[in-house]
């Protein structure tokens, strides 16, 4: 069995994207997540192309090792997912807990934070982790930022153990809760209408709550 690298020029002709193929069946063709410049404009782009092609070959050999290990009970040490988001998604799939959606929510928020579909592990740094923590603290109140970030740290820890990182890039970043919760002083119109319709056996209590809500 062999793994072939198949190039494909993008519609605008500016880049070349690559896929790995080792057959015509389902699952026997995967995107590499790597591209080269069709017409490199300078020395930097030429050097990038050289490194990208080298990485393509490294990953081709890794795929070969994976295929040859099937049925042997051995797992190649170099095996990894080129897209860290794929690793994150797989971790969520295997570690989700019934009644607790913090792990899934952390993955969702991380994708929103990243704003791209491909994230190589080399870009997952302590600086990026710190920015993600700040993003959560800016967006959520209470314990939610800490809950989501602690799940992210679990994912990073698992990835480190599997060889994605030499050092855990989130280990020195504690999960922090956000105490800057602003209490809502007034009800919105729709909330007030809902309150008026809510059943209450004690009318005095009901009227006192409506008055104290600041709605009238």
C-alpha cells in the first residue's frame, strides 16, 4: 500500500492544496490542510513552499505508518491530527458527560474564538491560551469562564500526553471565575408581561414583587 499526494489548484489559481490518497474507497482520501503558493512572489513565499512540501512528505510517512499498524496492536509514536480542532472534537466525543455540557460548550466557544476551521498544533501556545481565557472572561459571568477554560485545559493536558506539545501550553494559566456580574435592576417589557401572567396564590406577595422589580 502507498499513500499518494494529490495537488489541486484553487479557483483563483493563487494556491495549490493537497490531499492524501491511498485508495478510492470511503475514508481513503483526506485533506492535508497544507497549501503552497502557485507563483511565489518573494523569497519568503519560496521558503514557505519548501517547508510546506517537506511537511507534506513527513505527514505522508506518518499516514503510511498508521496504515501499516492497523491490526498489529501497535500505535505509531508519530501519529497525530494535523488540525487541533479535530483532536478537540474527538476528545469531546469520548469524554462528554450526561447532564454536563461544559466540555462541549468549551469546544464551541473555542471555535468561535479561533474563527477558522484549521488550527495546527504549533499555533496552540500559552499566549493563545491566555487570549482564550480573556475571551471567556469578557464574554461570560460567574463560574462559566472557569468551567469552560478548565475543560480546555483538560484537552490541552491530554494532547500534551499524546505528544502534540513538548510542554503543556496552558498549565500555568489557572481557570478564573468572573465576579463582575451585573445584577439586572429592571425587567424588560417581555419579562414584565411574563411576570404578570405568572400564577401566584398570594396577591400581596405578587404585587410587592412587581413593585420591587422596578417595573412600575
